[in-house]
């Protein structure tokens, strides 16, 4: 993983994009703190997990949120 400053990123954007296309990740930092990460487009799917299994285990609510809220208020 390559780490560069914002100023370097401005100067070398084309080179950074080439590196990312080849699978490399690039962290961009401002004042020594990481502020962004460039990753290959194909890897975006792995950043967010598939939640379908989690959702299938959740029970279907029979009471609406509005009803629950009204029960607490009155």
C-alpha cells in the first residue's frame, strides 16, 4: 500500500490511477493524517458485506413504529 500527501496526489494523479488499476491501494494523507483511500473499483463489492443472511434472520415486526411511539407517549 502506497501512502502519499495531497500535494503529491495532485501532481501524480495519472500514475496513481495506473497503480490502482493494477490492484494497488493508495492512502492519501493531509497533515500526516489519512483522509482518503483509492482502491480498485472491483474490490468495492468486498468493502460492504452481504447482509441478506442477517436480514433473513430478523423477525417481521407486526407493530408499526408509530404505534410503539404512541404507546410510550399516552
